[in-house]
């Protein structure tokens, strides 16, 4: 326990302003997503853009690519939610069969692709879990951009694997942040479920 506390204090003391920026806007993005607010996307853009720089500086090129994907999906999601001025806001909905097939392709295709990249083109010591975390996060982010209820489930599958992985890498602050995001995602799912039921009732009237 003392070792964990010492490691945490050391991480806090050595955290750069860019890391704080990424962490703060990352938390802001998830809280806005839980509240079903479109401003989650500008916050996500800032967080992901900063993360690209951090990952490149650290030589974590696969993670930098994942952050670039988040930037692209933030732009796409922002456009998708407000694709035409004056249109009704895109409602929260459940994931359909065709979308689940796309999710499956993103998860398994992304997992295999990233695993091969990490294993043969990097010095990663955890290519299987690292690739899985990224692939499920990709799928969850895609569902989030389309305002699908199940996005929270995919994101938390990613989170639950990421937490011990981050601890294993001694990234204690990021593990604590991911634990916080896990809790927020649980409540995000419950909040979106209420919105979905409300919108469904309204549509039926």
C-alpha cells in the first residue's frame, strides 16, 4: 500500500501541464457524454489532440494512432449530432443487428490488426491486452458518435481491461482516471437508458 501511495505521489509531482490538460478535458468529455451534451466533442478534440503529442513523445506510436482516431471520431460525431441546422437532435437509440455486425468487425478486426502491429513492429510486452483495449474503445466510440445506448457497454469492457493493464505498467494516475471513467460510464448508461425510454414514449404518442 505504501509503495502504491509513493508511486501515486511521484506521478502527480511529475505530471506535465499537457498531461493535466489531457486528463482534465478527458474527464470533461465523459461527463458531458453522460449528460448527453454535444460539447463532449470539443472537449474530446482537445484531450485527444494533446494525447497524440504525449504518445509520440513517449514513442507509443500505436496509442498515438488511437488518439488520432479519437480526433477523427470527435469531428465525425460533432457533425453527425448537428449535421443540419434546424434538424431535430439525433435521438438515443439501441444498436441494431447491422450495427452489431460493424461493431464485431471493428473489435475483432481492430484487435488482430493492432496485435500484429504491436507484436512485430513495436517492443510492446502486452500486445494482446493493449490491442483489445484499443479495439473495444474504437467500437464504443463509433457507437457513441451515433448516439447508441450500448456505447457505454463497449467503453466499459475496454476500461475494465485497461485498469489492471495500466497498473501493471505503473501508470497509477491513468488507472485511477480509468476507474473514475468506468463509474461515470455505468451512470452514463443508466442516464441514457432513461432518455431512450422517454424519447420512445414520446414518439409513441
